[in-house]
C-alpha cells in the first residue's frame, strides 16, 4: 500500500542549520567593517559595506550546500 497522504519531504527540511551561514557571514562582515572603519576613521561607510559583503558571503556559503 502506498503512502500517498504523506507530505513531500523538502531537501532542507531536516537541516537544523538552514540559513545559519548567512548569520555567520554577516557577523564576520560586520566585524571586518568595524575594524576597517575604525582604522580609517570612516565607520559610517565601512560598517554597512562589511554587512553587505558578509551577507553575500553567507548566502554564497549557504547556496553551496
């Protein structure tokens, strides 16, 4: 007998770390942005640049899986 009523299983359904790489990337990017911004005395520029680059890095790492 087939189990036709069971919901389709998503590939990422059982992955407990789904999306965690984006958070790690943002944290790394923000830290890097703060360090560069403090050193160059332009924190207002480098903090959002670091966050954006970190989010891109995290999304790339998440897509690789």
